[in-house]
């Protein structure tokens, strides 16, 4: 039997789980485990036989032992390969592998088929677990156990590689594999990913040491060794380190030419007496003690032993002692190295022979099975021989019985012969009856056949009648077909006529097409001329549009100027409104005085200032209307030019200019609307002022007409004194009338 290794797996607790290399005797069990895969991804029985015979040392099985029987519940099947990834050839197998040597690779079209004995990589082709153990951690334990098996068995391998689906990538990454991306393999439809394990395989020596020192399959031993390791480390750090410092101080004291302690040691001893030392200082204290011990040893050697000294003051025998010590240490080291090599080389040789030993153990197990089977067969044969001997003995004891029963047998034979004669007579009678029955059966079969033939004849007659009816219908259809054929001939004649007319029409169409082509050439020429003319016209229109744009760009300045003038006019209007209010108050005062004067029939005379020319206001109004009409004419001209430019052919480069013109047009329309509203408002105010002025003139003229003019001597009529310009409150006296006329004129001229 192959070597087995116990496996610690939580899901298999109490089932005596273990792993061992697979052999050809495990073929049927491997096929059973492989059935957990889908059918198109399974490994065939022939491939299992090939791989288990070629590389049994690379195939590992997980078994459980119950009632002295082993059951395979999971396996890993692998071969060798030179490729760094799973190749298509390694998945296949040579058809004549049984007649070939396992050491010779099979190469087809430059690709190795199946196992490559020269390969330094392990290609895993199957990792399968029985369905009832899936999802319990058995697969994870198996993969880790396989990696440890490859490391510990001394199998030469640079890396372990396999292919898997995307949902198993994390499973293999947790086991130490690295995802190398999508695999080019098209096995079972493709969709595989390359997984590779490198570093773990190369560190076999370290892993072997760790596994030997920390056997995790034996928890108690692992805990004990960890505890001993901790205690040993503490001991080394707490005892051996001070001892090393002591020896170092001793060696320095013996080797140096000075014969006293160093100043540093005096300082350390002083701090020791004061009790101010830390851990580092304690190591220095140990060093100084070693130096003191070395000085004492040196004094003993010099004073007591009286050994000769060298020229430089060193002790002669120390070099000899150092040489002897070094030689002894080298000898011990050589012995340990030889012992280690002596142990390592056989173990390595044994590791190399492990696959062969495994195969031999498999063969031995098979031979033992055959031996057990042969032993069982031999036991069965012996049992049969014993039974035969007993039967022979029984038969040899029967002749006496035969002699006794012979007369009785003769009587029995005669009786049997008589019965046989009776039975033969009965048999003859039965045969006669059987012949009669056969004749009756033949007659009945003949009559039945005749009835069947009659029925078939009647059916054929009915079919014949039906076919005759169909033939009559077919004759009618033939006549219709002949009529249709005649119509087809007529249609063909018409088609020929139509084709001739169509050909003439086509000829005319071709002539028309040629004429149209000529016309098209002429039209193209005229279009080119027209395009040239349009380009010239468009250039002129562009120039006109540029001029209009320039004029439109000047319009904001004019608008700003007009807005300034409007502001001035509004301020003047406000002032005139205030002055009109003051004049109205003055008129009320004068009317009040006039009423008092008329009541007293006073002889005073209110002088009437000759009014300004009444036509000045109308003239100013006419001038403002003329100015407004001129500006409106200019706006209409600009609008007309913009419309003409818009009606012309617009190139894509003029879109921006058109948008600018549209914006200016909107600004002009808004300004015109505002100016129209201002004209209406100020016209209304002007008419109100004119009405008030007219009323004042009428009232004054009426007052002057109703008042008699009386003068006493050469005295001038009394007048109301006129204050300075801008402060007069008398109606139409002094500067007031002139101011009213001037304000109206300014308002009209502003518009």
C-alpha cells in the first residue's frame, strides 16, 4: 500500500480521513468522483487510465475509512508539462500510449500530446469532490494537502497550474494561486481562467523545516514546541546575550596591551554604585565584569605560569589556544555538516525513489489482491473436491441397492411401455383431429380471403368511379386550360406589340434625354453665369448691409443724444410747470385785485404787455414735426435696406450680421415707440399750456376792454415791479410772457 497521511478537516471529523497517491487500481473510484462534473467537462475513463499509469505520483486522493473499507471522496489528477499554462495538447492523450515508453513524449505538429516527462511544471486537470461533500471545506483541504504533498515529496516542479471558471477564482486564490487572466484553452466550450502557484512550490526546504518543527496535524506537539521556542528565545536573550558581552569583555582584556580597566568601565561602576542603570547599562556592566575577569586571568597567566611574552606584549599561548579552539569548532562544524548531508542525501534519494516506491506499492497491492482472489478460488476448488469425494463415496455404496431394485425396475419398464403404447394411440387420434382442424382452418381462411378480395374489389370499383368523375372534371379543366392558353398567346402578341411601342418610346426618351442633357449643359452654363451675377449682387448687398450696420451702430449714439435732450426738455418742462403754477397763483391774485378794482371803479389801469408773436409756438411745433418726419424717413430707409438685404440670398457667414440687424431693428422699434409716447405726452402738455395761455390772453383782453383808460397828466400808469429773471411772479409782466413763449418754443424744438 502507498504511504498515507492523515488529514485534519473539520467536515471529516470522526471519518478517519487521509490522503495517499492514486494508482491504476483506483480507476473506478476516480470515475465515480469525476461524475460530479457536468458531462461535457468530465475526464473519460481512458484518460484516467492513461494519467494514473503515466504520472501516479502526481495524482492524490482523499479517502475516508469506515468498517475497514476505503472510500475515495475527492481527488486531484495531474501530469507534467513544459508550458507555463494549460495547453490544448496536455488535455488530450495519445491513442497508442500503451505501446510507448513513458519517458518518450508524444509530439504531433510541434505540440506535446498528454504527459511530457521533460516538463518542470505540474498541470492539474481535475479537482473533483463528491456532491455530498461539496461546500463543506473538503475541496479547500484537498488543494492545500496536494500542495503540501508536492513540497514534502521532493517532486521537482517550478509551478502548479490549472484552469477554472470565473466563480472558482477566489477559491483558488485563497489557496495561494494567482490569476493569470483568460485562458486560450477551448476545452468544453472555453471560458476558462489560468491559475498558477509559483512561490509556494519553490520554498520546499523552508516549508519542510516548518512542517517538521510545527506539525499542525498534531496540535499538542505544536503547542509544546511553540512554548519551548518562546522559552528558548527568552533564555537566549536573557542569559546568552549577557554571557556573550562578558566573553567579549574578557577577550578584549586579554588581547589589548593595556593592563587596566578602561575609563568607560570606571564610569559604569560609578553608576552601578548609584543605582542609576537601565537594561543597556546592565549589558555594559557585564562587559566590564568580563574585562575585569580577563585582566585577572591575564595577571594569573603572567605571574603564576611565567609564560614567555611576545615582542608586542601579547601572551604567546593565546594564539595557540585560539587556533586549537578554532580547529575544534571547525571539526565540530564539519562533523555536523557531514551528518546533515548524510541524512539529507539519503532522504533526497528516498524522495526521488518515492514515486517508484509508490508504483511498486501499488503493484504489490494489486498482486496481493490477485493473491487473495486466487486463494479464495483455490479454497472454492478444494471445497468442490471434497464434495466430489463425498459424492463418489455415495455412488460407490449404491450397486447393492441397484441389484435389489432391478426386478422391480423391469416391471416398471413394462408398465411404462404399455402406457407409452396407449399414449402413442392417443397421439395418433390427436394428430387426426389436428389434421381435421387444420383443414377446417384452411377452408375458413380461404373463405375469409375471398370475402376480403370481394371487399377490395368493391373498394377498387368505387375508386374507379371516383377517378372517372375526376377525369371528367379534368377534361373540363383541360378545356379551360386551352382557353387560357389562347388568351396567353393573345397576351404574348400584345406583349410583342407593346415591346415594339415601348422600344419606340424608349428611343424617343433617349432622344429627349440627349436634348435634356444639352439643355442641362446650357442651364449649367446659365446657372454658372447667374451664380457669378448673384455673387456680384451679394457682394454689393453685403457692402450695403455693412453700411447699414455702420449706420445702425451710429444709432445708439444718436439715441443717447436724444435721450439727453429729452432729459433736458423734461427738466425744462418741470420748471415751466412750476412757473405755470406760480403764474396761476399770480393770476388768481390779479383777478382778486381786478374784482376789487372793478367794485371800487378805480381809475387805475393795468398795463397790457404786448404779447409775443403767437405764431412762434406753431412754427416751433411745425419744425419739430418736420424733424420727426425726417427721422422717420431715415428709419424707413434703414428698414427698407434691411428688408432688401433679408430678401437676398443669405450665406451662412451673414447669419451673425442678420442677428445684429434684427437686434438693432428691435432697438429702433422700441426707441420709436418710446419717442411716440413722449410726443403724445408732450403734445398734450403743450396743448394744455396753449389753452391756458389763450385763456389768459382772452381774460386779459376782456379786462382791458372793460376798463376805461384814465391818465392824470403825464404820469405813467403804475406797474408791478418785475423781479430779476427767473423770479417773476406777475402774469405776463416783464419777463414772464417772454419766458412762457420761450419755454413752449424749447419744448417744441426738442421734439
